[in-house]
C-alpha cells in the first residue's frame, strides 16, 4: 500500500487520513484479540483515525453496549495518545435502546454529559478528538426511511441547547471538535447558524451513509458541506457487504445480514439486487473486485474527508484496506454514473 494522504477535517485543526477504521464489530463479530490486531495493522498502515460509539457493538443489545469503546480503550492505553485521532458518538433518543441511560430520552445537557463521561472512562482517555451526535433528536427519516413525515413531529431538545452543551465540553477540554451523524441539510445549517450567532463551536463533520447504492448526500448535503466547510465521514461504503459481491455470489454467505436479517432494512428495497448485479458486472469487466470498485469510488469523491471501513476479522481488513486505494478513471466513473441513473439511490 502507498501512504494514505490526509485531509483537513472541516474548519478544524485535525488532519485525518483518507481512511478511518470503524469498530462497530468489536465485541460482537470480532473478539478483543482480533480487534487489537486490526488496530495494530491499521496504525502500521498509517490509519490513526478510529471511530466508535457508546452504543456499539452492533446490532445493539444490552450485553455488548459499550464493548467496542472498552476494547479500543484497552488498546489506546498502550499508544501515544496524541498520535491517535479518536472519534465516538452519543446515542440519540427514540430507538428503543432502553439500556442506554433509560432511553435515552433526549440529547439534552444531562444526557450528553452522562454519555461522554461513560465514553471517556471506557476509552481510558481524558479527551476526545471528535465527538458526534449519533443521529438527530428531531423527527427525520433515517436508517432506511426515505420520506419526511410531519405526522411524526415530537418535542425535542432545541439545537441551540445541544450545541451549548457541546460547547461547554469543548471549553472544559473534554472535546477537541464536534460533529454530527445521519444529518440533513437543514440540521447542519442550524448548527452552523447558531455557532455563528452565539460564538459556539462549529461542527466540522457529518458521518452519513454513502456508497454506490446510496448517493443521496450528493443532492443537497454536498453543497452545504462545501460552503460551510463540513467534511463527510462516509460510513457503510460496502453497503453492509452487498457491494463486496459476496451475497450476489452466495445469498447465504456468512456475514452481518445473514446472521441478523432484520438489521439490513435499508437494503431490502426492490432495486438493490439489480443495482448490485450491475456494479459487480462492471467491476469484473474492468478486472477489479466488487470491493475495489466500491471502496475506490467512495474514497475518490471530492467531498469525502475520510472513508470509514470496518471488518469482522484481520483477514478481511487486509483485503479491504488496500482496496480503498483503487484508482477510478474518468471512463469508469462515467460507467458508474450510467448505472446510478438507472438505479438511483436504491438504498437511501
């Protein structure tokens, strides 16, 4: 592998590698020994950017809540802290995660502070480089939903109060930078506007799904993030393994979707299978693996600050990490776009 270039993350002073190691398998599909081997391998390859969340491992359940952070924390304790960029997330409400702070009921000051104290303890650090709101508290379509429905409106913590709570943690030195996740244009603009008006911290990133099967970011968020200097941390670039081609070749292949079928609601829509088939055929026609096509595409996009890749094993990581460096020619991109126009965002 060639060295991974870094990109400045939004308006921050963080320079992150173009690839980030995601850890949501740690503590469920991946045991601690293999997880630490993955972290060592990624760091040796120049990937010093680690993303986790208080609710991980996934799929979420009480027995593994916080396991990913704890596994990362025991590894982090052996590293020079200032050389590692650690990102984690506070879980939002309304997802029936009753084992996290009894709900959690809101992204208010009390819950944000309780969440970060737990994360700092599990990660064995006294500060986080990037702290993200895992999903909006307000009514929004997400995780496979594709329509905004005003009938689902509910009371929620004002964005100003959320930003003020995060600002306190920045002033206290517990957070270097703040970010969002699963956000939409209106939400990002509200955070930016309030930061300007109240002299509060700017959000520097949003962690959203982005892949060959879900390019919805390009429609409204790409312009917002360019003009407001917000970097995209692209998650699910392989669309839960669909874009690796393994389920195309063998629908019963071992993986997250075969182990927990209900977990992949985003990918149960009718045009997913034909779109995957088209991308698999395209990759093989260009003497690429489907994984190389999918990961090379995401990393090549001008608005992607870092591509988050996860693996259930070290062996899998050794395949996927080099695949992110696959060059995407103008000719190949044109063929990708032709498929995209035929099967537009089949898994939003």
